[in-house]
């Protein structure tokens, strides 16, 4: 009987120890605070462990390693961006990682002037590097496959908020943006573009000029109407933002006669019609301002001399000259060259 009691005591102790071990290995809280864990494509198990240790994410790294081996996590690593909440146990952490339950990034962009800037933003946000994405934007074959030229390819990107996984490849990012582009150009917008005699790309190119001119959203339809009047009358657009884009000097505050001499298809003082591509990534508001432009007879505009960001519009050259002189005098008074 004494021996039996000893055996039972040992068994109970072993059961308690096993239960405690099971608890600490799988069920005890093991994360310090909510954080993001990034697992690169083709990362191995040791790299995941290194990331956890470097980020000081876990309370007990040893118990996580044991649980990972127990649940065979070390056999197949799924890359991605994982949101790890505070007070998660090893079982909950590994459930996320084994199933590959990533948290998508809410990717929002607007007011981006150049392709290179956009590629840089993509590179800072996603796993893919900026050079890979930039190469795709500069590839004429890729552009053609999506129905664009290399010059107007940038009009495919509609500023909005996108939910995209961090480890999405550059090529798949393009697919995602193209899907949004197709959704954006619904039958209503397509019909309005057709009534203007514009392609989708031409609408966006003109919208980029409108956005370059407008400091206030509520003035965009009037500016769009002015440029459409000029196009219909076969007049050059004479849009200062296109000249600045042609110069690639965005520090220019006052467009002078010397700037107008540049030989570039983006110089709308020298070349009639729309430039071959956008001068920025136009917002949805700017695109819709073109499609729903204000109908009026204005063909001239000049910034107001109160520097409010609004414009004075004119139907005649003489009226425009008066407005222009007032603005030039205001520039001179402020020594803006």
C-alpha cells in the first residue's frame, strides 16, 4: 500500500507538471503588447525567431519555440504582415501564423506628382522594393498590356484607399490597381467621357492640369470648363503647371517668358492639345470636375491678386490683361520672381 501511494503521488505530480507545462507552452499569455510582425517571402523558421527576439515581442521565447515545434510550424513558414495582439498565448499566435491570417494594409495615396514618387511610396509600404515597381511603370510592354502608352500609363492609378496584403508582388499590385481603375470607370463616367469626345486617359490628363491649377476643389469644374472651351476652339491650353512639369523644376513660383521656350510636348504654350501624359496623379474630384465641367464662355483665367488661391475668369483678351496686370503687380510687391 505504501508503494502504491508513492506511485500514485508520483503520477499525480507528473500530471500536474504536465498540465502546467502544457499551460505555459500553449495557453499562458506570451505577448507583451500589440505589434506588427513582418515575415518576408522565403523567410525560414530561424528568421522568424530572430525577428521575434529582435523585436522583443514575446515574454518567453523558449516556450514559443517549443510550441512551434509541437505544432510543426517550423515545417512551413507563410510570409506576410501579422497583427499580434497583447496577451495572446502561443497557440493563438501560431494559429495566425500557420493559417497565414495576415492583416491587410490600408494603402491610401493622393497628390503624388511623379511616377518615381509613387514607386517610392509603394516601396516604403509593401515588401516589394521601389525599383521593381518603378521598372514596371517604365515598361512600355507592361503599359501596352493594360491598354496604355508609357506616357499615359500613370492615369491607371486612381487615388483611393486600398486594402492590400504587405507581401503582394509588384505585378499583382498593378493588377489590383487596374481592377480599381475598371471599377472607377463605370458606365456613367464612360458616357460622359464619350460625350466630350475624350478617352479615359485624356480625361485624366486634363484632370491633372485642372488639379495643377486649382487650389480649391470647388473651383475645379470652372477651370475644367475653361480648358475644354480652349480645346474646342483649337486654342493652346497655355497652362502654367504643364510648363513647370516640362522644366521638372517644381520650385518655380512664377512662370516667366524664358520658361515658355522649352521644347517639350508638355509645354502647352508651344503645342496645342493635351500633353501626352498626366502632369500629376489626378484626384477623383479633378476627374469628376472634367466629366461634370461647368459650362461657360471663359477662355482666360488669372490668379486673384489677393492670393486666395482662386481665379478671375474672362471671356476677352482685354479683360484678361486687366486681371493679369493686377496679379503681376501683386507678385512684384511681394518680390516673387
